């Protein structure tokens, strides 16, 4: 009798079809899945750029995926250390590969990976290392879509990366408030039509909230927003000027977008208390 060959594991970092992508004009290089899982793009870059120039301390990237936002933040902010937090073992393996990527060596020693469920109850999170008051700043690019409003991808991993469960965004914000020190900042990128839901759970825990609309083109409604808040602050909410990504009706980027995406500049936001 001959042995039956083992089925290849197509859901492993070694077998996964990946791309090697450059961000911030080549300052950051990221290996990420070609398909079947979330692919990082503009949202991750703008999330990192929303941290004010001069930001210092410990930045925790909740739901980091392969680490694009956290790596971009580390590349432009020399006085931060970053922890990438995710639950998917495949993207975590790729995140570790990205930290070891020679092109990222100038800042990779300030980045580490944590395997933890961002939406788990406090005791479970704490046991995995995601503890209270550990962070000076939290950045989040959470799943955007509610399962009861949008059709999920048939691919389970892709669906998990894009779809919120029945609890919505609340567990993500609850965890952010727990891991942040008092006075620490939260930065979230989210879909624009989800702003009411996001504000509902943020305003009970954060103040000094700044909202920046991201417009695909001048004159078009914003499709994404950046929200920043400060744990424990009583300062009022501010709606800041919007950021326009593309020129005219074409695919060319605005000058400001080019400075962010290719030159690694920040958005010019300031810290509030």
C-alpha cells in the first residue's frame, strides 16, 4: 500500500501568494497577501500620517494585519515604539517577515508583534499581554462593515478583515480605552457613513475629538474619515478641514496627497488635551 500524499496547506505563510509592496516612496516595504485577505493601501498610510509630528512613546496598532500602518508610523516618527496586534496567524507571520525585511531595518527594531484578540473580554486580553495603560497612542483600521448591512465575502479570512460582528465597533473602542493611558490618543480611520456609530461609542470614553473628512476628489462627499480623540479629555469636538486625495476626474494625486503617500509627511494634525 502506498501512502497518500498530504494535502498542501494553502493557508500558510509559505504557500500564500503574496506581493511585495513599497509605501512612502520606498521608505517602507511590506509583504502582503495578493488575494483572500485584506490588502493594505491608502487607509493605512493616512492612519499613520494622522499621528502628529513629534509623537513619542508606545503606539499600539490594534488589528494591524501585516503591519503596514504601524510600520509607516515607525518610519516617519523616530521617537515611537510600535506593537502590532492581530489574531490571524497568517498575517502575523507576514508581519514578522516585514519586520525582518532588510529595507525596513532603519526602524524595524522599534516594532514588535503581539498575538491577541482585540475584541475579547478584558481578562482574556490581559492574559495575552494586551494590558491596561500600556499605550501612549492607539491606531485602529477596524473592519468597516456591519454584517447585517453588507454582503460578506465568501472567503472567511477576507470577511473577518472587512466585517464587524453583531457587536459593531464598540469592542475595538473599549479595548483602545483600556490599553491607553489617561491622556493618551486614539486615531481611527473609518467609513464616512459610519461616523454616527463611531461617535456613539467614542464620546463616552474620549474627548478632544478631531474629525478629518477624506474626500476622493474636490466637491465629492467624503468616503472615509479620520477620527482622533484623547482618553479622559473634556475638550470639545472639532470638525477639521477635509483632505482631498485626487485631482480633477483622473487618477493623479493632489500635491498634499503626494507629500503624504510618497514623501512620508504627516497630515499636520496637532495634539490636543
